[in-house]
């Protein structure tokens, strides 16, 4: 196991993420069997774990990209 097995999954993840309007960062290599990436826009994460039964997991994979609303500054005046 190793990156050569992860590469096709990464390509698949990127494709799916793109279909859901996400803009993925490059994958971080967490270990020889674990990789993760986040969406630059909505900050949702996707991870690949080659040892897992379902190697791809993450909210990014199932949800479309939604830009988080900007937090309004609540100024509390005392
Ligand atoms: Zn996104």
C-alpha cells in the first residue's frame, strides 16, 4: 500500500469535489495510508484511509460547497 494506490482515489475525490463546486487544496500526506484535503472555500474536509473499509470519507464528499456566511460583528456595548 502507498501513494500509488491513493492517487486514483485522490483523482476521484477531486472530480467529485469539483462537481460539488468545491475547490480542494492539495492532499496532505498524513501517513503512508492516510491523506486529507480541505476545500479552500467552505473548509470541509475529505480524507482517504487506505486501510478503511470505505477509503474515502468526509462531509465534503456528500455535500455541495457552501460558502460560510460572514459572521457579523456583534459589538456588545456595555
Ligand atoms: Zn467547498
